[in-house]
């Protein structure tokens, strides 16, 4: 089943990215460390073509550190400078600045050799919605420039931002691609909060999270909810519902409330460090 979702402002943003690409020297792509492949936009890769790129894996504090390490090793082998960060840590932000400066240096040296007056290198920052782009931009600029929010799609237009004297940054709206050919990609992005909760049934997304954790992080399920496995997903929902008081009149479980609890626990890091895909 392909999951389709392509709001008009994202079609416009795609055109704008293609138009503005010639103004920048390199691209900074942000992905979610919990799903580094699923949170890459294949449509943007077509637009970027040969433009130099670095990758920043956001929200490393929510991801499985061992899996993140494997992803970093893979991307570096592919020749893509990459780093995993927590946007609220100054030292992590400084590493992003350093990596970006190094990436822009080659272009600046070429311009200098041609006799062009030195200037700050220019970068475009791209990423899918709710990946933490606005938060990182504010940290890079050391002041509040980009609007932040916990709902996907807060940034709606492009703007230039100066990052100290190191480089200039072109912010772009978060862009999703027209449809997810693989159903699991949609569930991964829904689980981590990249696509709006209204796009996929919340109970299905919560069931996906529980099934995934049963197969990969059963100890965390045990620690949080008191069970590590189950035969039927309904049993898992009922156990969580009873423990958390999600009961309606007649003693029935409110599955909508249970779904909210599971997704909030995951997104808030209360389930532990969880990664939803391996670099195989």
C-alpha cells in the first residue's frame, strides 16, 4: 500500500529548492537518527545531483547509539561527511559548524584561485518536516531566527541566516515526497512524529511501535509496561490500558488513549533509545 500525501506548499517548496540550489556551495541534509534512511527525501536527491553534501543525524539522544554509530560509518564510507547530534548541546553544534566550514573551504579556494574576492561560503539546509531543522538553525545562529514547533511543517518560507563569520545558511521548508512506496516507511515516520498523526490511524502506528519493540527491544517493553512479548496485539493494548487507567465505563479499554501513551513515550524517550532501521 502506497501512502500518498503531498500538500501544495510542499510542491512549491520543491520548485524553490531547485531554483535556489545554484546560489549555494554545498547542502546540509538533516535526517532523524532513529530512521536515517526513511527520513531522507529521495525526491530531493534527484534535485541535488552532484552538489557537495554533508549529513546531520538529528535527535541522537533518542536513537540507539550502537545503531547510530553503524549509520555514521556507512555514510562516511559512501563519501558523505556525517555527524550525529543533539541540537541543544553546544559542542555538537560547534562540530556541525566545523564540518560545514571544511566542506565550504574547497569551493572558496577555487574562487580565490580565479581571482574572485573572498566571501563566506553558502549552504542550503534541507530536511523533511519535524526533523529539528528550526531548532538547529537557531543554535547555529545563536539566536531565535527560525520558528520552532512540535508539529510538522512549521517553516513555510526560505530565508538566509548568517552563522558567525563561518558561512551563510539558506533555510528551506521541510519537504515530504508525494507518496511512500513502502508502507513501513510511512509507519516509521509516523511513529517518530514526522508526518501528522491524522495521516495514518494512530492505533496502527502504536501497534507498529509495540511489534517492532517486541522484536528488537523487548527489555525496554518489560521495563516500561511490564511485558516483553505477547501473542495478540490486543493483549498488549489491554495490559497498558489497565496499568495506565485508560478505562471507559463498563471496564472497556480506550485504545485511542493507549495509542497516545505509546507514541508519547516513544517520542519523549521514555521507552529508551530506539532506532527503527539498520544500515544493511
